[in-house]
């Protein structure tokens, strides 16, 4: 089991990200966007080649390893009408950079749904299946996140996607069900139940994103909270995962000082981002320790 976080949740700049991870004593990072002086901020797989080499050299120097790439492949900014040639080029860039860093896991998605379910889910499966196979052929494990996409419309959609795309594994986000409508039910769609979603997808899960939130129906938005203080069932899911022998990663994505993607006009307070990230990481470590203690005590009582 490894503790880590998504890079640009800690800071926008590379140096800020490294500082935050050093404060936590974490050796692994999940790369998403990063900003290198003199270059445009971008996802790790889209960075300028010179900026990428600087990032790799600095991470090596700091002793921090890239565990997973939180890619933008098939995410909510794409559509099923985007030519697969565009996607495959993105995958090839990601593969080259992951081989360079030694990362073995990549987060992908399955397009953002509209107001209605996809009329042609067959195309979704074709795209995801193609991407999955490209990564598997390169020795990399693709992980699908239950974000704002086809596979996250309900746990039923998640299982359908896994069935249609052999070799794909799951990246479970504890907070996303709180804000996602459950499209397996009649309209008006209720919000999803994180615990219910987890129980159906846990056997396929090898990576967990940690965020917590409550749904503000009046404002029609998710309001993010410290882990264990929202409706994401964080403590319950952690306990269940560890009790079942989960050995994957816990990767924090607080969304408290930085909601991704950040609006261009939104001011960035790197010091606040770092402090929030570090506090969040320490709270997660505490929740894990608490869960392990409860599991050990329960096991001891049984004997």
C-alpha cells in the first residue's frame, strides 16, 4: 500500500509539488499537470519535451517516483466523435513518458455524457477497448476513474464497461459519487451512493482517489470537505478495503484549495494549496492507521 497525491493538487509549480510531498515524507506521486518556468503548464503527457526532461531530472534528484499518470485520455473534454487517431497519438505520448519514468499505472476515462445517456455506447466501448489494449501491450495497466464519464453514470455502467474492455481495472474515487447523478434510476436522477458503488466495484479496484464532499442541492454543486467529514464514506471504504487485503495506492485529491480544472481567472495561492494538501495527507494517514488498528483489534478478539 502506498500513499501519494495528484501533483497539481499540491501546487501548480514543480518545486511547490516537490516541497509538499517532502513535507509529507511521501516517495510516490501521481502526475497530472505541472508548471515548469519558461514553459506552458500542461498534463505530464503533453509537456514540452524540454520541460518534461527537467521534471524527470528534478524528480530523480528529489527521490520522488512517478507511480501513476492521471492522463487526460478520453476525459470529459473529449467526445465520441473525436477521431481515434487523436486519442492514439495521446496514448503513444503517454506510453513513451511512462516508460521514461517507470510508471506502471495510467488513469483514463470514457467521455463525458450529455443530459441523456449515450445513444451509441458501442463507440465508447470501442475507444476504451482500443486505449486499454495499447497500454496493456506496452506493459502499462490502464485504470478507469468514476469521474464525469460513461463508466461513472452508475455502478451498473461501470461493470458494463469493464465487461466490454478486457484487461481494464478500476480507479475508485470516494467523492465523485456524491456529485454524480445515478443514471441507472429514473429521472430526476438522484445522486449516487458512494458505499453502494464501492461494494460493486471493489474487486476490480487497484487504485483509490481520496476526496470527500457533500452535495448542496440548493446551489447544485459539491462542497468539498476534509476526509471523513463529507458524504463519501471515506472511513467506511478505507476500513473495508484494508480488511479485504487491499494493497493498492491511496492518492489524495482534496479539491479544497484547488478544483481541477482551475478557471484561468482564478487566483492561485500556492502556500494555501501546499498547506491544505499536507494537512489532508496527514488526515488520510491517520484514518488509515485508525482502520488498521480496528482491524487488528477485531482479528485479535476473534482469536
